[in-house]
């Protein structure tokens, strides 16, 4: 799922495990190469959304299975200008990441700066 809604026709969310691996990789590559990020990065809100999803799916996993959450971001979490201070935003992000610790999740943070 892309945090910032892309300009149509790009999709904000995509699923895996529904088609061939080659087709899913093609769609992901196409999406990631045609979308330009913009706006603030509400990372804590997004991670909380993912945690809600994980809490519903985790009980269905086998003991050896894990969920991979790959967070590709250009840097620190941000919000709309003037709405919160930077320290509070970072603390909310850290709390959100820590909330995943009790679930079978691998969290990968990829910095996507040039």
C-alpha cells in the first residue's frame, strides 16, 4: 500500500498471492517506478493501520510463517505543517513500530533517497 495516494491511474494498494509471481513483480515495479511521492508522511498512522491488519491475520498463520512489512520512505515521518511538533511525530512513529513487536512480523525500513 502506498502511503500517499498516487495520481490515477496508479493504484494505492496491491495484493500478492493472487496471481503469478512474475505478474505481481511486474505490477509492483510498474507502480514503484511511475509514482512520485508527495505530501507529508503520516508513518505512524499507516503503521497503526498495518498493525490492525496484522492483528487480524496473525492468528491464522502457521508457527513458521511471518508477515513482511516493507516500509519504503524518503526519511523521517512528517505531518501537515503546523499540526504537531517533530518530536511528538517521531515518538508516535516509534510507538507504532513497537506495537508490532508482539506479532510475527518482519519489519524492513528502506530509505529511498537519491
